[in-house]
C-alpha cells in the first residue's frame, strides 16, 4: 500500500469522544491487581498477553500485582482486524504453543472481547495444553456483538457496539498511544 492510500483510508476515520478516561482505567486495573493478589496468593500465575492490543493493559496490570504472586508473562499474537473494523471468524494464533503450561494457573489478558472468536480459540488452545485453570481478563467487552459464548472472568467495562481506540487499541496501527479510550468516528 502506498502512503497516499494509507492517508486516504485513515482520513475516513476520525477520533471521537472519550468513552473511558485514563483515570477510570487506572482505577480498575489497580483493583484487578488487588483481586489477583488475593485469589492467587502464594501461587505462580502465568499471564498470557494477547498482542498487540493487550500489551499496555498487561504492563499496567503487572505493576498492580504487588505481593505474594509469582508472575510469569507470555505473549501470543492473534490475527488482527488490519484496517477493517469487522471481525473475522478465522483466528490465527502464533506463539501460543511455546509456553510450558501443564498444570499452570493461567490468566489470559486481552484488550477487548468483541465477537468472542479470539478468546474462545485461545482458551481452547491453552486448555488443551493441560493448564490447571484458564481465566480471562478483558479490559473491555461488547456484549451486543458476541457471537461465541465465552466467560469473561474479569471485565473492566462493558461498552456499546462502537469501535474504540486508545490505551493500546488501534485502528490500522493508529491511536494506540492515546491514554484515554476514544470512540472512532467512521462510516461502518
Ligand atoms: P473478537 O475475536 O471479535 O472477540 O475480537 C477480539 C479482538 O479484536 C480484540 O482483542 C481486539 O484486538 C480487536 N477489537 C475488537 N473490537 C475492537 C475495537 O473496538 N477497537 C480495537 N480493536 C478491537
Ligand atoms: Mg486483541
């Protein structure tokens, strides 16, 4: 794709209002850290972070887990939306078979559960590897968009059916750096 095409596509989408402010996100991530300390006290917890969108959430979460839990952090790449905002049923995972998770307590850390396809594929893969428990933490959930039933054990915010960016989430690679979560204004 040429730089001109990229600019043309991006210009169709513009940054909309703040949906969740950085301070609200920080408050929830802190409380999740406290809850994890309580639930996994004295144990080893394997975090499986879904790239790219879950990276920032995971970085803040790791800092919020302050005591008594030994954390191991792994990264898995899930197929992305590219420049589209429409979900795909075919989920490509890479890196998810390289961890030693037999008998482990696993917590999947993802930015957002939308259709549920990504989370379902990942939870199934990790369970097949013999993990003792596999839970899911998602910063955001869009219940109206769910196609596949997936239990979200820890959810920060349930949001309406709108495409969002910021705090690690992108649109075609843009807007990840923003501290707040914004709605993306674009023709869908
Ligand atoms: P699912 O497989 O449809 O649940 O999609 C999950 C993945 O799609 C998320 O982990 C995100 O990476 C991406 N995604 C879904 N909705 C949004 C959004 O509103 N903004 C940015 N990324 C999104
Ligand atoms: Mg994701």
